[in-house]
């Protein structure tokens, strides 16, 4: 039985047992459901083996929404625990696990796939391409991310969750202080998902550089595509650092290397340094596409060209370069000396300049525009003031001398939620509402949508503004409880209520999807928002091949100019189209990766070796496989086109 | 598949051009990977704990042998690609085979070197320095090992299918990879071994 002991949860509680039962029942229900409705074949053919960027995008979206739910439940538990002084809801160990997984899940398994969804769904359509450069690699990216995320998510019912924070600093995350396999999960699950992300980066850089529609110069790309390009460049340069870092952490935990050990020449500070050399660019990987989405939304609903296109691009390039030179501002208090702190203080504050340029560009886009307050636009309008507030507190934190007061307090927690929620999350939800009709052929309900935005913002302000105050008063982050004498009680109760309102807002979003599936009118045409870029020029739903005829582009807003100035974008006649074949290999290989990761986490070496050989076998199979894709004949394209035109 | 005959075979289709471009981006990521390893190595260089230092364990003979073998293999794969451009399949396969044999020789010496280190008490878990040294060298060595099997499967495909746009593309990309490993080795040789022995 010794073998099975390792799978037991080290700190079981009623909540965890209940989750086990719930997970078991859900899995059984899903399997039975698929079998009952005879959907296995459909699922395999149309989804698990697909290499279509639109479908992969939708799978990213589903994963992101599921993870948003999971990370959200974690958040509610945290706020509930802190709502009143000396609360006994969670014990300290459980609290540590919950804030660790909340951070990892929200950043890496919610926000990342959410932006991947937009990359996948939007970028090829915006640049007038038929797919990404490497469709099969794209499927591998998705499935590796998915398996990494699933591996991470089973940790709390098998073997125990990571409990050393989302930053997983050593020596706390080392074997001496984190005795469960939780930190192994952290190292290996993120590694697997990270490999997938790196491949996405390579794929999209190639796609954007090499597959733009004829005539589209780099400085004519839609702003979201620009942001995707910059973001993917950061991915390619930042993620290898994470790869090395996690490998070192894994070896410290599994093979007793001395990288981050306290004695024997180890250097635990190197973890913090390397983590943030990746971690700070990572937050720009998330926020730049969010800026791109807001640029699209604001210029669409202000009915104006984006103000300062060139300065928008330049500011993103500057931000991406600076993002690699600010990492030490995450640990000003760790004693690297005044000179280093001053340097990182200045670089950090300097980032506010290009970001400010962007804020003013959006404001000038709105200036004299015919503003239409749709749900996506409402998200953007709430984003501007709230995000600016987060940016300003960021500059406060950037001052290294003053940071000694803020460091590791709730002030910091309030700051980064203040930029991530109004910045990234609003962009994701606004973008989701904006692109929903293109994906599914009907709009989300506007009335419910606006309620969602308002509740989200009210909840957000109530949840996080109090944290600035308690943080300045000295409430430390990651502290599982506090005494009544500290006086933090009332404000934390307000924060809990705010978190509850945000949860209601999320529920409303889910209800909106349900409601709109049932009642929203179909036949909305290809361009329901009267938008400006190429993705709205093709049919809804988008056919497999995206564009029957390759679009010809002459300006930044090709579709708008086609509508208003009579540019013709679809010239020439339909020819047969070359498309990639579906393949089960990405899914199968990623499943083997899952087994490999699992056996590494629990040090089951024979299985690890077998699964590693399986992965290599998949690579060899792929190398020898002959796969030249297939052609869609002209007649079939014409038939599809007629059908879609009729459906308008 | 449109084939453009004015370009070398490995660049002749759109898909091929995309793959070569994408692989250059991948090499960019690899540069970051090794840059991180080197930076970390410099951090640990003198953090030897109770273990030996670089000067105590480095020996010039196996390192020189490894260097000569790997640099020679980079030369032969260059000749292989040259032969491929001339359409000489047999010469190309010969040069590729020689490359892989040289790579195998390199790995042999590296394994010998590792065994010696471990005998001298410089194992993976001895000190921060030895952990980092073996990890940096090991990452490069794993790349060479992976490259060996990759190259082998490419030779088999060229043998079976001849020089097509597809196989030429694979061979060319493989040669980029192999040259890259050589460049990394030059850095290892200069900044780990020579610096450590001085």
C-alpha cells in the first residue's frame, strides 16, 4: 500500500472530499452524456483532431472560462476567510494552497488561454490568412496547454496542491519546507503548458510576418494584430527563461541538485531573479493584447480611425523592450543595494510613459467621435479610469524607497488586481462580447451585458479599493487571518461583499450566454457592429477556409474603406484552396505528456521513461508521416459561398 | 503545391519558406534558453560549497577532442548541404552520416567526461556549481543526442524518398540546428572551460 500512500491528500478537509465526489460525478456525467448522445465520433472528428485555428480558438475559450470559474471559486474562498477577524473557515495550510492555485490558475490557465483564444480566432482573420503558419503545431500548443492545466488542477485531490505562492520562491518551495508533491505539480504542469505557449509564439510570429493578405504592409496591420505580434515576440524571448527556471526547480526537488539550496553554494535569490525575468514580461504578454482589443473596440464604437496609430505601435515596442529591464522591482527589499534599486525604479517608472501615450490616444480617438455605448464599449469606458488608477499606484510602488512601506502588503495585491482586472479581464470579456457574433452567428444580449459590466465594476471597486487602505495600514498579503485589534475587519468585509458582487456578475455572464443561445435573433449578417477590419468582411459563421478569395488591402482599415470609400477587397475568381488535414497526433502526444508529467510528479520512474519514449515515438511518426493536406474544389467553395450568402 | 524552380529546393514552396522562417524564430528562443543557462552558470561559477572548483576538475584533453569533433561535424554538414544544393544525393547522405558519426564521437567523450567528474566527487548534487555545470553541459549534450536521432530519421527519409522539396527542407533545417549547437559549444568552450582553467 506504500505505493498508493503518495496519492493521498496531505491536509484533507470536508471541502476537498466534497470536491473529489463532485469531480468524479461530473466526469462520469460527461462520459455518459457523450456516449448517450453518440457524440464520440463527432467530438473526435470535429474537435479533438482539428487543426482549424477557429476551432482551436474556441477550445481555448472554453478552457479559459472553466478556469475563470475555478480561480474565481478560489478567490471567493480567500475573501470569505478574511471577511471577519480570527476566522476559522480555512486553516493556514489550506489558505496557502488556495492563494497559490488562485494565482497560477488565473494568470497561466485563465488569462493566457483567453489571449490565445483571441490570437487564434482573430489574427488569421484580421490579416486575411486561411490559417496559421503551422496548423498542426497550433493544435499541439493547445493540447499541451490543456494537459498542463488539467494536471495542475487535479493536484488538490491527488497528492496535494502547491502551497508556496504563485511565485513559488525557494527555499520555501524546496523539499525542506514544502513536503507534499504540490510544488512538483507546479514545476511540471507549468512546464508542459509553457512549451505549448512557446510554440504558439513561434507560430504567430511566422503567421503575422509571412501570411498577411496581399498589400497589407506591417504599418497597415490592425492594432490587435500588432499587439499580438509584440506579445508573441515577448513570449519567444521570455518563456525559455521559465523553461530553464522550472527545470532547475524540478531538479532541486526530484534529483537533489543544489541550485536554490541554502548551503552548498546554492543561491535561492536566483529563483526570484529568474522568475521575474520571465514574470514581468509575462504581464505585458497579457496586457498588450488587451490594449489591442480595446483599440479595436474603441475605434469601432467611436466610429473613428484609431488616433496616433504610429505612436500606438511605437509605445508597444518600447513597452516590450522595457519589460525585460524592470524585474528587480518585485523585490526592492531583498537588499541588492541602492544603485540597483535606483536603476529598476527608473526603468519601471519609465514604462508609465508609453502606457500614458496609449491612454491619451484612446481618449483622442473618442474625442468628437460618434460614441455608441454597446457592451464592449462599456467595458472599454470602465477600463480607462480604473486602469489609470492601477497604473498610478504602480508608479507609487516603483519608487524603491517608498516600496519598503508597500512591499508584501495588500496595497500591492490591490495594485496588481487593479491593472489585471480592468486591464486584462475587461478586455477579455469585452472582446468576447465583441467577437461572439462572428463565432456563433448571434449576439449576446446587450441589456444583460451592460448589467454584467456595471456589477463587475461596482464589485471590483468594493473588493479592491479597501485593500489599498488596509495595505497602507499594514495588512500583509498571504496572511491567513488577523486579530480584531488590527481594525482590518470592516474593510475586509467590504472587500468580501465586492468579491460576491463580482461573482454575481460572472454568473450573469453565464446566464447571458444561456439566454442569448435561446432567444437572441439569428440572421444578424456578417458585420453586426459596423466594424472596420477584415475579420468582419467574411461570412458569419466563418467558413473553414476563411476567405473564398484572398482579400487585397490598401489601408489600415481595409473593410471600413471598402464600405465607405468603395475599395474593392475581394478581386479575382475562386480557385481551389489548399487546407491542412486533421490529425489525432497532437491530442495523443499531449495525453502521453500528461502521463509523463504525472509520473514525474510522483517519481514513478518506469512510467516516466515509457511515456518519454512514447512522446519521442510520436515525433518520429510525425517525421515519417506523409501529409500534404487536401484541396477544397472550386464547386464546393461556390456551393458554400452561395449557402452563406443566402443565410444573410 | 506550387514549386518555384528559381529558388533552392529547400526554399521552393511557400510551406518550406514558412518552416525555415519559423525555425529561425525557434533558434531565437534557443538562444534565450542557453543565455539563461550561461547567466546562471556565471552566478554559480564560484559557489562551489564543499565541492571542487572548475580549475580542479577541468581537463583539456577530452574537451579539445570534443571541440574538434563537433567543429568538424559542423563543417561536414555544411558540405552536406552544399552537395544537396548541387543535387548530389549520395554525397549529401555521406556527409550527413559523417556528421552524425562525429556527433556520436562527441557524445562518447562527453559521457566519459561526466563519468570522470562523478568519480572525482563532482556529481549533480555536490554543490551549486556542479549542479549548474552538469545541467548546462547536459542541456547541450541532450540537444546533440536529440539531433543525432533527428538526423538519422532524415537520412532514412532522403534515402527512401530522394531529394524532394520536403526532404531538402528538413535537411536544411536540421543543418541550421546542428550549426547552432556548434555555436553554443564555442561559448561553452570559451566561457566555461577556458575561463575555468585560467
